[in-house]
């Protein structure tokens, strides 16, 4: 690139492949778990980690498990539209925030596909210590959690950059 050419700013929409990757990996993992395990089956993998097959009709930690699947599908679609709108409106820069949004997008759509095709979300990753078991989850849930964590990091970075004392030149 010559000195007269200016490198175009990073386009946040280029990150949408990450959401597609999350959806594909999530659905492939759920397919194989669905074929290999019956409901409530558990396979020990290593200490404190099992592969299980659980059906979650609710939200995180099975909250609202009596709510209809359509409610969660509509919520996922609304969140996805909001994220796509934000990515389009803020096409350049804010890469950390855009990464957070595409992970949430991939996870939301991965779980929405489950609800639309199965009527529930298939959870299969289970960590435990003794008799205590963390709620089972899946790849889509991991992506949503990673996205939320990146949002917190982005907020912290923005907050720290605003509180830095300005240096005089």
C-alpha cells in the first residue's frame, strides 16, 4: 500500500462469520449428542466433567420453563435484529463491542434453532464437584456468556480510557 492510499477502517460486519461459526458448531455438537445419548444419560469424560443430555424448555438455569417456546424464539429474533441493526449502523471500529455482539448473536440463533425444531434447547455440558452440579449448558450458551463477558470488558476499557488524566503536550 502506498503512502497516498489510506487503509479503510475495519468493517464490523466482517465479524458475522463468527456468529455463523458458533451456530454451525453448536448445531453439530447437539446433533451428535442427540444421536449418542438418551434423555438424562451421562457419560463421564474427565474428573468434574460429564457429557449429558438434558432438555431445557426455559431460559438460563431453566428459569421460565413453563413459557412457550415461541416466546423465546421471538425474543431471540428481536435480539438478533437489534444486533444486526447495531452492526450495520456502527460498521467501523468498536471491534470489541462488535465481537461481543456477534457471539451473542450466534448463541441466540443457535438456541432459537433448537426451540424452533425441537421445542427445547439441548444442553450437554455439565461440570460438578462432589454432589454439586453447575447447570448444564451448550456451545450457544458459551458464546452468549463470552459475548456478555466481552461487553463488560469493553465497558471497563471505555471507562478506564475516560478517567485517564490528560497529558499536556
